[in-house]
C-alpha cells in the first residue's frame, strides 16, 4: 500500500532529502519535503519555511560564542565519543535562552505551515538530519501520541558532531544512516546507501586536452582534507601536465558543469569515506579517488574507488595520469557501482523494509514538484 510521507530537514543538504521524495513518488507514495531554510548551493526545494535567525552571519557568530566548541568542529577524523550516542544539549543558560527565543519566533510560522499542509494527516515522518522544528521534540511527541511512524535519517556531521536530540531519539521508531562510520556512534542504527538519481547524469564524452584536469569540490576544506589534496596536485604539476580545478563556493549547477570537464576527481582524505561528490563524478564516468571508512573495502571488495590517503595520494594520481586505460576502466566501473547500489528507489525500499512499512509494487511516473 502507498504511504503519505513528510520529510522534515533543516536544509536540503546535498539534495539528499529531495532525492528521497522523488524516489518515493516514483514508487507511488505521496511524499513532500519541508525545509527550515534555503540551502546555499541552490538545490531544488519543495516547501521552504525560510525561518528567521536560522542561518545568517549573525547566527553563525553567536553559535561560535555560546555553543560548545566540540559541536562546531567539523573535520575528517572518526569520532571517539565517551558516551553513545553523542547528544546535543544546550551549552549553558546562554545557548538555552537563545534557542528558546528563536523557537518562539518560529512557532507562528510553523503553525501556519501545519494548517496549510494538513500536517497531522501523513502516515510517516522522516527527519533528515534527526531534527524537527523544535529541540524539545514537542512535535515528535504529538506524532507518537497519534500513532504515526517517525524515522530519523542521519547524513554526516549531524551525528558525528551535533549528536542526537535526546527527546527525538527516545521516540524514533527507526534510525538509519548514510554513513558507515555512524554504526560505531549509535547503538541502534542501520546503514543504507546514499539515494542518488543516476539517470540525471550522462557519462561525459572523452576530453581531449593538453592537460589532465583534476577536480576537487570541498564544501568544508577541513572536512575533506583539502590542504593535503591541493599540496599533492601542486607537487605533481612539476612532473606532469596537470591542473587542479578547485570547485567551491558556487551554485550546484555551476559545480556540475565544472566537474564534467575533469579527467580525474578527488573527493576526500581522512577517516570518513566517500560522499555525494563521488557519486556525481562516477555517474559522469570520471575515475574517482577517495578515502574509504574502515571496513568498507572488506564488505564491498568490488568497489571501483581509487583509495587514497595522505601517504599514497601522489602515487595513485601518478598511475591515473600516466595510464589512460586505467582511467577508462575506473570510469566504466564507477557508473555501474552507482547504478547498482545507490538507486533512490532501492534505498527507500530498504528503509521502509527496516521500518516495517509495506511498499507498493508498481512504479508511478515521477511527479513534478510544486512551485
């Protein structure tokens, strides 16, 4: 049977929440997405509340002053918390007061949205990022009182750095994560693959050029190990005809255009494995370099990644630069990997299976998102 599903997310981060929505619609479900604010990379939205004091320079400055430093540090190292799962709690009375003031301002906007969309009429509520509108979990509490299903889906630093919201975590029916390292950060969580619309990407034609273009697209340089990546490519410039395309601080559309012109793409170095950047480059038929989280290669030995770390990155890049056949092989295998493991409908079906929800057997044509 089909379900009415509402996704709630702080932002449409990396386009993941809207990809879930499209996949669910393709499977015949009624699915919507509400975000609290606009994503800076201009991913397509469904409903955006554009809540005040959510994400502007003043809010970011105040967070640095009142939040615990551990909640602000995003890097590329695996977390080793003393307590599982990591929990978000206000860092003293200053942060508690600021959160309370902000949520009072939000209440009117949230209530108006709930009335407009008939909020309580959905069957399943998926919190992409593990957040609802309020940090005390008041909405999730009411959902559970009404017998609704609540799923928390974590995607990255939300679980590593911020942690779960205790009131929400206590009531969630299912926790899933798109990151394999999260299995060590929560005692009751399941790993699923990133949902991805590979059909939106065409393998880029062979690029004839005097130089090998190596792409890297960090949203956070520290989290991606960018300094080491940049240094490695700069070193290779003295030996080979290569150039680095550092793709950052531009719109999503622009970044895809730049990425499609690369011969090689580097996602990240560190402990945390590949991300959406890798899926995009592999879907385009670009050989892709990335670190892999511990245990991934053993679980999926057929993976197509060129595995890099700070010690071997120059050697791995040299092999790719000097061997066009090797680049072609990785390009072909990469797209096949994305098609096999990351199809959005497969990921949705897996989540719904874990949640005990029955999925429809038919595929419906994908609907157009409302303006």
